[in-house]
């Protein structure tokens, strides 16, 4: 009985340490990304970034709800891991990418972020900036590159 009483504080400490570790690392675990329906939006703007600069001549705006839905279905259900903003900035520096900004109002306040967005690099890594409409979140990056998704997105949008 005396041995058990001596082990109780150690057991409590171990449980506390394990709980803290779970909280720290649970945010870094894989999750399946769920994106909203394209029917929620009135337009999507696609910006091409080359050499860390927007190429205005390659910006495309679509208002076709079916195409917006097709875009979002292409990036739905992929496995992601949480990324930090600093890591995201490092990873996309000097990598061409395509930003997808979805709008759900005719008049947008330019001081506020877009209701939904994500971007994909030329390598095929997708970075999700929102976890729902009007809900910015810590970036999530796909675990694997998806060059097939990039190809499909380029076909849907006509981006070169």
C-alpha cells in the first residue's frame, strides 16, 4: 500500500506530461481538408505569382458556379498537416504559385480578407488559409504534392 501511495504523484506527473504533449502535437497531426461548396460564392479570382510577384496579365476571374464548385471539389478531401506562417513563407518563396480568392458579396470591404482562399504551388502543394467561409486559420499544407490537381485547376480556369 505504501508503494502505491508513493507512485501516485509520479503517475499524476506522467499523465500531465502526456496531456501537454498531446495538446502540443495534436495540432500537427494529419487531417482531411473539407472545403465549402462553390455555390456559396459569386466569383473566384486566380492570381498567378511568378518570381514572388503577381502577373496581372495572367489574373483570371470566373463567375461560373459550376466551375467554382469543380475547383473546390478538386482540392477537397486531401490530407493536410498544420504549417506555420513562417514555414509557409519560406516554402513558397521563389516558387511560382496560384492564389484562388473566393468572393460571396458584390461589394467587398478591401480592408477585410476574402471569405475563402487557398493557393497551390507549381510543385503541387496546396495551402489552405481558411477552415471555413470567413474563418481564417493557421495554414494547412497538403502532406503530398498534387501535380494532377494543379493540372486540373489550370484546365478549369484557363490559367497558363
